[in-house]
């Protein structure tokens, strides 16, 4: 066995393990930023091994690891006739995460607003704990 074949075998084995990690990767409780950074790091490792994922493969892995509350976005993206760039996907996921966070906060705000300010209607800008802005009618 030549030195070149030994390194090639080791490189292939390493790439297989990274791809296995990609298949198993789930967002879970991690932030969207951390989740996408982990995904990108795996692809960077594969790139260093000269086996990077295509953009569509990277997008596929990103969408597969999302929880069910992202199903609407996943469905919309799967119906597009053109591929989305990874940076564009990052923006869409961050925007969707913010929307989900605002929707979660809105029922609590609506009850509080209705009981303390009946009849008042104006737009308010609400800053969430994560620094995201939610626009809602008050």
C-alpha cells in the first residue's frame, strides 16, 4: 500500500463520518445561527477533504434538520423552481424564526393589551429578548 493510498483511505473514511454527522444533525434546542454554523463547518471540513456538498445538498441537509414548526417554509422552498443560495436560506430561516417568535408572543400581548387599553389602536414596535423586532397592532 502506497502512502498516497493510505491518506486517500483515511480521507474517505473521515468524509464518510462527516456525512453521517450531517445526516444526524438536528437543530434541536440550539439557536438557528449555531445550527447553520455547524452545518457550514461540516461542509468546510468536506471542502478541505475535496468532497464538498453541492449547494442543493447543503440546503437539503439544512431543511432536514429543522423541527416541524418550520414545515411551511420547507414546503415553500421545495416548491421553488430555482435553487436557493445558502446565504439566502440563512436569511429566510432567521426571518421565519423571528416570525415564529412574534406569533408566540402575540397571544399574550393581545390579552394584556385588550384588558388594559380597550379601544386604542396604533402600531407598536416590540423588541424581543433575542433582539428581534415584532410589529403588531396594539
